[in-house]
C-alpha cells in the first residue's frame, strides 16, 4: 500500500460483536470458500477499503483492518462464502488491479 492512515480518518470507531460463525449466508463463513487479497505497491488504503466495502458489504472498520493486514502481512482473507459469492466479490475487487484469489477452505 502506498499510505498508512489510521482507521480514525476513515471510520468512526465503535465496538462491534463478531458474527456468529454458525450463521449461514454470504460472508458469514462455513460456506467453504474464501477471498484472499494480496499486497501491491500500486493501490492506496482508500482504494482498497472502498472496493472491499463495495464487494463484500463490510463496514469501514472491517475494511480498514483487512487493508492493514494486506499491507503489513502481505495478504488478508477478506470474505468467506460459497464459491459463486466469492467469485463475484473477487471479480469486483480485481477491478482496481490488485491480486485476488478464491480458494476452498
């Protein structure tokens, strides 16, 4: 990533409970596939956060955490769902030129 802003500049900090992973549906896990985003030197935090929110419906806080992971760890699992949903989300994320992979869990 080209910049490393704080989450506060993008999102209002709130305490949020994690979803119950036993729930089913797009993005809730347990559907067998994940979307992984890999770091590059081209995209900014803003670009990655915006596309993650658009593709996965996540909050700004979650998008910031996932973008931080991409930047500092080299990659991040950004979505859990069935294969079709993961392919849909990955195709949206790819539009900004970042490497994305869909894998079976």
